[in-house]
């Protein structure tokens, strides 16, 4: 799996869960800097494992649900090789 595809897909999943809240609101609720969250959502940076529970809480979603949705999105994402 291409790292860029994985990051972009994760960003898409968390963006959907953000709903009408701002990136700054989610970042504040997760206890992270606004730019860090912005990079996660843009697919430019991956959250570290210890940050995932706080992110899920800030988004109002169960951590396992968040990961499951990400993996399902990845499975549905075509690869450059045409997969």
C-alpha cells in the first residue's frame, strides 16, 4: 500500500467525521496544535498511535470504528497499478 494513499484516505475519513466543526475546534478537543490536525486531514502527516484515542474522542467516534472506516476506505481505493 502506498503511504500517500493511506494518508490521504485517513484524512478523508477524519474530515467526514469533523462535520460542521472547524479544524481548530477538533485540534483543541484532541489536545494538539491546529496545524498538526490540518496536516493529518490533508494527508501530509500521520498521527502517532498514542494520539489516535484523543482524535477519535474529539471527532465523537469510537476508535475502532474510525480505524475500521479507514481500512474499508483503503480497500475501496484503487491503486496506481489498477488494483
